[in-house]
């Protein structure tokens, strides 16, 4: 038997006898360790050889022997757990410890700021992995944040100021209403060592025009001279510089399709390059040839611990745990909300009486009243898409349509809060005689609305400038357009002309009883107080390259 397996059996035996010297017999120990009498003799001999216990056997069936413990089983378990943690054997760790809260504390205590050969490292706990980091694919908010660390666009949107800034292009100008010129920085390199060429930008922008509808008006991309790009559109677009700074407008090497596992190990020009992308962790390292300021953190590792998802609100990042691991570095209410979409392709959701009743019954306050205290601390009622918007009309309680006995809600996998919301909905609807059927699908299918459903659980996070990102985010979600049953082309042109009243449009969606806000939720960062340069963004993350560690007072020598 391996040493690890033997340790596990010893810990089980120690816990059974609570570490007390005891009189017992082989059969009782065999029952405790779920093995045969013959095998238990071998186990006891091996444990005795390790110096963990003494077994003083008495001859004769039924006679009681002495079991003496020399080692604390909890200390042995802790040492084994730390070894499994370092080996990233999370599944074995869960099997060993069992108690998820104990594992959480263990992982947090291990994920402390550390140095390896002079490098500054940061480790973060997260509840899911990142199987796809390919720009242009449907992206959840954490992947969108990672895009900003791995890739660059021609421009960059400053989320705090809501302004468009330089990126790969240091200057740009409108040649006409439908033609833009961008001047490129020289000597920009991809992570795999090749200098970025004009052809890379041309290929990337043509790819964008085919995979994202907001870029479909790109007609041609040419280079009249080195380090200059001209982009011609088939319709005017005053939002175009902001559009090229949006998360999807990343520049890829033109040969990206021929690079093995590019979707998991993408290559960009950003401050960090992907070193490892495994189911149990993602590691990104600082790119020394980055054209901007070199990142202050040398390496960021995101440890994936799905076993802890029920203990972690999806909007919480836990970093650099220490004895003050509950300290909050920063928190903010999100720009966005959870909401319900009534699918107009559904016979039930086409009925005005059904939609009105659902909106009048599934109110934020009613749902919050039936949720656990844990979620009440992180959710706030939403009466509009943004916290300061109050567009939901306080409908009086309406009678339930008599023939409404069941309804289906759909959301995507690996989102614990969606599941929690669906369970609340299930309970309150059951009290009204309505069975809620729950359909859980893959994110890509959810994003594209590729399922039959009456209601969809959805969420969206926005960034400044809000008049740009709210419509851009919702328009790029095929699910919304399919649920509304409209193309939104007239709204799109108004938005491109910067003559679009986005708040009035959102209020209209709510008034139609197709779009129903339910919760805003808090975003929170937890970690050591020695961390500096952390400013939470709208996706609940922070710019890794600007973060750094200040020496703790305990380590600072007084003069």
C-alpha cells in the first residue's frame, strides 16, 4: 500500500478512536477500515513500522488487544493535505479531508503571496476552468477579463473614465463618415516571438467582420504604407474607435488556426502570456517584450476548485489567503443585473397574461424573501438594468392564468447563482400550482438561444461608457434578439450615429414584459492587506499588471 493510502487509513482509525489508547479487536478494526481481518494485520504492522501506533495483540478469538497511538492523526492529515495541495491533486484532497469548509481554509492558507527565485507570484481560487480563451467565441465575463491581459486591440477603453485610449494604434482619425485611419506602434511582438505585421491586423479585422455582428459593416482593410491601416465601412459609425477597443476586437497572429491548442493556449501581444491551461489551474506569466509597462506581478495562477463552488459566490475572488483571509480588499455593486427573458418563440411566453403574471409574481422582493441569508447579503432588488434605474412598474398582484401548470426555465452550466435562483423560483411557483422545469445547457448554446424554453435566466455586466457597452453587449447576444423576435437594425444604426437613447430602450424592454430584472449583486475581492494597485473592474476582476505587494509591517525592520 502506498504511504498516502496508509496515512488515510491511519487517520480514519485515529478519528474513530478519537486518538485515545483503546482496547479492541481485529474484527472491530477491520470493520472500521472496511477491509478483511487478514489485511488489517498487514495495515497495523505497516502503521507500527512507521511509528504511528503500537498494536499489542492478545491470542485467542474474542480477546481484546491494546491499540496505542503515538502520532496525532489530524497533524498527519494536515501534512498529507498540504502535500496533495502542492501536487494539485484536488480530487484526492477532497477525498482525504471530506469537509469542504476545512478544504477552503486549507487552500486559502496555502495560496499566499510567495516568491520563487526572486519572482513575485499571485494565486487566486476560482470555481471553474477556462477551456476556451479564443477571441470571437462566446465569452463569459471572466474570459473577457482574461482577454484584456493576453491580447490587445487597436484601441483600448479606459473603464474608469469611459474614454477610448491608444492600444496597438497610437493615433487615429476619421477620413470620412465611413473611413478610419489608424497609425500603428512599431516593434510590437507576439508571445511566440514574432513581430506583429500589418497582415495580422488585416486578417484579425476580416475575421471579426464574419463572427461578430457589430463588426459586419467592415468592408475593407488596407495598408497604404507601413504602420498605417485604413478601414472602410459600408455605413457610418461614430462608435468605431470604441468598438475596436471592446473585448472581442483582439489582434491575433494570422497563422493562429495552424497553432496547436490555440483556443486553450492563445498567443497575443498583451502583458501576460498563457503558460498552462489545465482543468485544475490556469497560469499566465509576464511578457517581458510587452510594448507597455512591464507587469509588476511575474506570474498569476488561478487554481480551479469546483468542489468549493457552493461556498463561493461566483462574483467573489479569493486571493493570497492568510489568517485574515476574510478581509475584503474592495467591493462594489455591479453595473448590470440578473434578469429573466420571456422567449417569444414559446407559445406560453407569447401570451400577455402569462408574462404579466410572471412579472407581477416573480418580483425581486418576493424572490429575495425566499432565498438563504447567504444570498441576501450579496443580492439587491433590481428594478432596472442599472442600479440607479427604476423602470419596473410595481404591478399589483395579478391572478394566475388557470391553465398555467408548468413552465420551463433555461440557464447554463457552472453558475451556482443561476441554480440557486432557479430553486427559489421552483419553490415559489410550486406554491401557486406551477411546476418549474429546469433545463441546464452549455454556455455556447445558451448564448445563441439554441434550446426550447419559456424563460431564460440571464446576466450582463457593462463598462463605461455605458451608452456604448449596454447596447453593444445586449446586441451581441443572439439569445436576446431571438427572445425579442426582432433584428434591432434600426436601433443599431441609431447607436452607430450616437443618437440612441439606451435608457429609454431598456425601459421599453421592461414595459414589454419580455425583459424582467431581478437582482443586482455585489462583486468582492478578498485577500491580503499587503496587496496594492488593485482596482476592481466591472467584471469583478482587476488589472494584474498593475498589482503589487507592499512589505507587511511584521517584515519591515525598524531603524
